[in-house]
């Protein structure tokens, strides 16, 4: 539920947002450098740039173009800049990447736009990438997207009332740099770019003390067969750590032979396996999640340090025979092109009151002050001038991004929508007070109801302003998150296990299940998941007794 002071604040007087009469950069006088020159009589009344062509960026672009009235956006200029040569972000296919079991569909779809018929319950990168392409095709978004445009810097010119962003970009296709200005900057670059590895005492000495020892981040993991004959320690019990351990155990050093279910194969095969693949998981997680029982994988306590001879764990035990350590420990949050607007800081506890923040600060896991992890509240630039999509962790990304994008779109369309700055700061203060150590928790969503509750509350802001019934904004009193997504979260462990069982029975069984979905709409997928859960129960699958509770994502910091 929203705090009472925030509900009352929705009757505030409007902000006044006026573009400063500053000239465009002289080297691109009316040419944004992004594929078009405007007539002086056809200047847009609002220029918006989205940085990032992954899920967050594509969802935001679709929301701005398709979910707002055309008469509102007809004179807006909207561009999306992506530094790679295609869209998709982490789902952009890479032939060098391993085949890992990805997320359920409820994590990956936007409202009212399901996957194509025939897509598996846990689609791989190729299917998810094609889904992003289908969003672009369905809503004719390609003309707004500029690939191979790397943003080198984004600098605010103005004050806390009005101004503009000046972007310096490099067009890799044309090998030229350009500058352009925008009224609103939406950062949708995600946080899976800069791998985080805990700084542990003795690591360099351990690596150098014996030939063949190897340490790497999961970002650089590729082929499980590369670990044949090696003794592997995976540090971190999140999605990456779980999937890597489940693959590597089929190839690591052997003591005995165990059946091993390859995630990219419907067959159960016998390969040398052993309890010489280990997963190190910290014992004070931010939130509990399910870690599956993996035959041949042994859980060990949190990794504490290295001696020249072995990694040492929190309970004082060590594993001298380990020769490979894979850190599945998440990523640091960095936004290099915003260096002029964001000050890097260490982790400070307790955090200073958000009202005294003179600029945005970033400690590598928490960017503040932000309203609901979206709008910058820094006093250095105008209201609504800077927004972020995709920062929250422990959410179903596509649907959470959709909720954030809806709030941004309607706030840009109506400068009366958001409460006054003081109320937004008060809301942030209340949000941080409800979390133990917000500087370390960062953008993890730990509130009651988790990611589902978060995205419902974001859209409730729009419903409370009378926008219920607009595209993808349900009527007041109806939750934004559909019941089938809630069911998928509640039964996530069982659905994952059940689908692996289906795949282990062969391609015929997989096709039998998928062929039962004729139209591919959300109602059919809802029925599909219910039937799969019931089938798993009939097969003797328990509810969760075969999993351990660990933390998703970051390991230690």
C-alpha cells in the first residue's frame, strides 16, 4: 500500500518545466546525428532518449509509442540508442555462450503479449531474442532504434527547474562522434555488465602457488566440457551458480558415476561425476530462494579467504584439491556515461537523509536518491529529467520494466502526475526505513509481496490518478500483475523440476505438452502450468523438499 502522505500529495500544484533557450551544439546544428534533419518549423516539443536496447529499453520504447494517446506524443521525438549491433541485451544470441536453463515465461513477457506457440516453458536465449524482435515488429518500433551508437557522456545543462541533456555519442557504423540534446533521459542499461568478484585475502597467492589454478567470473563461463578433470568450486547460489554447477558436475573430476540431467538435452546420460563440484553459499541471505538438490554437487559454507594451499570457508574447513573457482557473484552497478551527474561512494551505513543529497550517489549496488527505483530526486536537474528502468532485483524483469515504463510515460505526458519533490523524498525515506541496511540491500525488492507487490504499487500510482482503464493500466481495484504470473511465482520450484522431467522423457513428450497450446494466449499458458503442476504431483514430485534455501544473486560485498 502507498503511504498516506504520498496519496495526499497527488493533489499538488504542477511543476513548471521549461526548456532553456540554449543553442544546439555547433557541429550538429539541427541534425541530431541520429538519422534525420528537422526543419526549423518542425521542432519537437519534447525530446526523449532511451539508452539501452535490452528488455528494459525495448519495453520503455513500446510503452511510450503504443500506450500513450497519439495526440500526446505526435510532436515528441523519441530515440533509443544501443551500443551493440542488435537489440536484446543479455538475450542477444552469442554462439560462444553455454545453453543454460533460463527463466520461466512469466519473467520474460510484457502484458497481453505472450510468446509464440511452441515456445518451451523455460525458453532459451534464441526464443527470448525472437520475442524482443516480435515486440519491435508488432509495434513498428525499428525506426526509433539506432544501433551501434555508444553513449560516451550525458551531461545536464541547466538547473533544478529547467535545462537539457547533452549527449556525446559514437556511431560505430559510421565511425563518427556526434552531440545531441534531449529534454528527458531514460537509462535502461541494466546491471549485468560489470562483474563483481569479492576481494578475498590470499587469492593472488593461491592462484600463483600451483600450475593450472584458475579463477573466473560466471560472465566468462562458456563450455562445461572445459572443466573435465578439474575440481570446481562455484561461489554463489543464484541462477548462474545453480545452472553452472548443474552443467559442470557432469564433467568435473570423478569419484563415482551418477545420472546427470543435461539442461540442453532431453536425455539422462551417465558421465563421470563426484562430490568434487562444490557450491559455496553465504548463510545470511537477503531473501530465501530455492536451491535444487543436484546429484554430485556438495554445498559448503561461505568462502572466507585463500591460503597458498586451499580456499578456506567460514566454518574453518578448506578444500586443498580445488583448482578452479567460478565466481557467480553478480555484477556491480555502474553508469559511466553519467559520471558528471553521479558521484561514486563507498558503502556508508547509515545512509544520510535523502534530503541532504546534493547529487546522485552510487556505491556499486545502490543508486540514490530515486523515487521507487525510477525517478532521480537529485536537486541538480529538473523533475522528471532523469529516469531509470530495470534497476530492481528479485523481480520478473519484463513485467516490472513494464510497470516502471508506464509510470515514466504518463509522468512525461502529464507534469501534474507526480507529487511534489518533498513528498517523493518522504516516500524514499519511508522505503529505506523499512529495510535493514539499505546501502547493502540496494535495489533488491524485499517488501511484502516481493516483485509482484512492487510492480502493483507502481501502477497503483497511476490508478489513483484516474488512469485505470488506459492501455495496460487495469481499473482501480485490479492488480497489475495477472493471477497466472502470481501462480508461476508461487509454483516456480515445482514448475522448473516438472519441466526438466518432461524434457528428460524426450522430444516426443516435450512436443506433446507444447502442442496442447493452440493459440498461445495467456489463458492457455495458465492452463498449461496448472496441468504441469498436477502432473508433477501425480509423478510423486514433492512441493519443495528437494531444494535448499539460499540467496539469489550477490554473494558477499
